[in-house]
């Protein structure tokens, strides 16, 4: 018996989840347009909410930007 291959599921399983913490709407939209084809994106604007959402979403990567004043 031939096993049917679900290529959509295979592609979906291979897409990595990125968690983006960003409060600027324009930057979020630019990131979405640039990355949504290759990544599953999760956006959050609030740092405190992000901490709990990261635990729930379990992203593969959380890019960080540090700003020094």
C-alpha cells in the first residue's frame, strides 16, 4: 500500500517560527512582507505580554535588538 505524502504538512512543519517584539507598525509590516513566505511570524508590541506569549508560542527564534542610550 502506497503511503500518501502530505507535502503541505511537510512544508509547514519545516517553516520556523519567529517571535517579533516590535511596537512600530511600519516595521512590523515591513518584516511581515519580507519574512512571511519563509517563516511563521508572531508579533507582539508589549514587552510584558511578550514574555508570556513566548512561553505559549514556543518560537524557534526571538531576534533581539539592544539600544544603548
